């Protein structure tokens, strides 16, 4: 019995070899008819390699599997079934969802490439501009047929290919670019909106990008104007959210003016302008992500402000400053400077006229003027230090001896005020004092950090550096607790508290910034151990600034964002040169990128300045 089975297997093997020989001879005859032998052999090797990745038991035909004989997997019939005249069926290998998705995406890609080629042919054909757009639209017409795409959740989802309107909008800019070009044959057509947008910013200065931005959208024609009955709720929202950030007026003054306008109605006077600006700022703070929030009220207010006569009174100064604050909220940096400069000039002239005419104002109005004075002075300093020092500034700093800091010593007794308002004013006064220290640091030229004693040869901190650091240390010790902490995510959580926290770490980082730049610019020099300790302290301050930005993610205006970006750029350079690593469990490069992402998400939709800086990093 064993001998008979062995003989049968031998005969089967001989028959298979004869079958393979015949198949090989037939294949060689087809090769001699015009195909390349070497190329086909390579293809067979590749096919054999791909087949070897799959177990043989899973790829044999059903007959060979049942009889447990070796299958040569011939198509459409294997050699064994062909010799014995058996039916030859193969199992269908299950196709995974990943393979289905890849196949579908490849089909889509081929379809898109075909449409792009058609568009290119239309452009290169030299068609007239009048007919070119219609031909492009016809060339990229996609059928709105659903394409089944395997869902990552395991179910099949239906997706539509891009519609004709989407592709028409996508390519209309490319066609317009070709029409404007002197030679349309040399103008590339870009289908990537992101790449086209980025190319407009590369190589440009943030100032130039800010100058070239589009005008403010005028929504007065298609938006419903604010009714006088809506003034009170918007005033309340302003006092709770917008006013604490920059208290240019006290609550009673704002309430008195708003109540008057709510009773009398809007008219062409400064009170109506004042109330509309309050409503506009409240709407802008309520809907920060919308570029059009509060815009119609702002345009109505500026229209009134341009028509009323100029008077050197506190309400007129406040109206211009409120207008500047709204523009800063919208990221309009140069427009903000223009409105601010007008308000500062009015304030300076008003104070000089009061001095010349010996005018005495009441205590509440003095407190309002005191606060608005320091808001204006510090904003002008910020513009000079962070934006451009060629922008004009008012002579307001000449009068700072009349408004000494800290303001808290001269303010009215705040014990009768609600806790929210008392906290707001305390933080405001603390921030103004901190900004005064920042100004001293930023305006100190050639700051020496350490000196060497000639006799003892010891390296010690320079007296000027010690004094500036002492002022900063005393400031943080004198700030009333109010549950506030300079550490990220600790203490009181509010936009104003976070802004003071960011200002503190920026000021501390600015104290060490000249030393960091010196080390980066002269890496070959020898620095004493004290210098390296100071360098480390400065880098840690910058790291804390970025961590507060990431973890607290409070509202950030363009000026603060510009400071953070400058810090990120300097820290990135120290990382690249190996001077800074945050810690064992933290990648400083990842932290810096997260900081950039926060600024991008908050400001890319409204600030050309920040968008230009990030694109050019």
C-alpha cells in the first residue's frame, strides 16, 4: 500500500514537472514575441517575494488543500487540477479596512491629478482671460457621487468629493494671479491656500504686514444697531470683564453717562459715543474669537467722535482711549497707536491747560485722570519698546512727577468698595509699579552684571544690577497676597492676575536678556561661574513666562504676544547652541513650540503682526 502511494506521488511529481515545462515554454514563446525576459523575471521575483509574505497554506486552491498536495497556484487553474481534471477554486483573501482606504485614496489622488493636468493644459493653451475661467471650471468639474471610505471606527462612512463650487473658489485666485502676471506661462498656479498665504509673509517685516492689511469691516449697513434698552446689560458686562483690564474710568462715571444715554436716546454727542464704545468693548470681550463682534457699535461711535467738536475734557480723552483699546482687542496695531496717540495728546494738552489756568478738579476725577495717565504712558512705552521706536510719542512722561508711584498711597480708601473692585484696583496699581521697573530695566544701556575686584580678584555682582534685582524682589514681596502667585496655575485665576504674572516673568527675563545675548554672541569667551549662574536664572525666568502662557491660556493682546515671541526666539537659540535644557522630564523644544501654538490659535485670525512673525520664525 505504501509503495503504491509512493509511486502515485512520483508520477504526480513527473506530471507536474511536465506541466511546468510546458507552461515555461509557452511563456518563453510569448517573451520572444516582444517582451523583455529580464524585466519579467524581475517582476516574477517581486511577485514571488510578495507571495512568500503570505503562508502557503492560506493561498493554495481548495482541491490541493483537501488532498494535501503542493499547489503551484496557477491562474486560473493550478497544475495539479489541470493534470487530473479537477475543479480549481481559490479562497478570496479578506481585504482589510486599511487596504480599502489606501485603494480609495489612491483613486481620489489619481482623479485630482487628472483634473490638475487639465487645468494646466487650459492655462498653457493660451486661452483668452475671458474664456479661461469657464474652461477651468469645466475642467475641474467633479461628479458629486459618494465614495465609500472605511471609517477608523470600523463602519463605512459616506464622503462626497469636492464640489464644483469649492474647486471654482479654490482656482479662481490662481486664475486671477495668472491674469495679473506679465507672462502667464511662467506663473505657477498654486492649489495650496496655506502655502500661498505663507508666501505673502515670508521675507516681510511685521510692520509692513500691518501696513498692508485690509481695512476694518464696516458692518453698520447689515447689522442691527444697539437699542438704548440694551445699554444697561452691556454696561454691566463691561464693568465685570473689560474695565478691570484697563480701568480708564470709575464705575459711577460710566453708570452716570450710560444711564443718561439710555434715558435720552442716542444722539450726536460725546455721551452717546462714550456709551457705544462701552457696548463695543463689552461685545468684543464676550465674543473674542469673532472679528466682527462690536464692530457696528464701534463704527457708529467713531462716526460721532469725528463729528463732535474737540474739547480738552476727561470724557474726550476717555473716548479716544476706549477706541484704542477696542482696536488693540481686534489686533489692529497701527490703528491702535493712532487712536492712542490722539488720546495721549489730548490728555497732555488738558493737563498743561489745567496747570496754566490753575484749575482744580474734584478728587474722583483726579483719580480717573491718574489712572488714565499711567495707562497712556505705559502703552506708549510698550509701542516704543515692542513695536517700533520711530512711532511718535506724546510728551506725557514729562508730567510723571505729578503722578508718583505707587498709586495705592494716594488712592481713596478702598475698604468700602466691593471685593471684586478692590481686587481689580489693587492689581492695576501693582501692575503699574511693575511696569515702571520694567521701563528702568529696558532703558538701561550697557548693563554690567558682574565686576571683578582689583585687589581680591573676586567676581561680584555689579551695584546697578543688584539695585534693579532688589526693586523686582521688593515688588513681589510687597504685592498684597489676594491669593495671587507668580507660579503657573497657582493662585487667583483671572485674566488680570494672569497678565500681571506674565508681566512679572517678562520683567525678570528682561533683566537677564543682555547677558543671554552676550553669551550667545561671544560663545568663545570665558565667563566666570557667577555669570553662568545668572544665565541660568535668566533662562528659567523665560521658561516660566512660556509655561504661564501655555498652562493658563488667558487673553493675550498683540503687545504681550510680541514679548512672548521674542522670548521664545531667544530661548530657542540657547537650546540650539546647547546652553539650556529645561529638565530631565521635559523637552524645552516642545515647550517652546506649544507656546507658539497658543499664540497662533489666539491671534492668527486678527493680528497680521503676530502671523508675520510666526511665519518667519
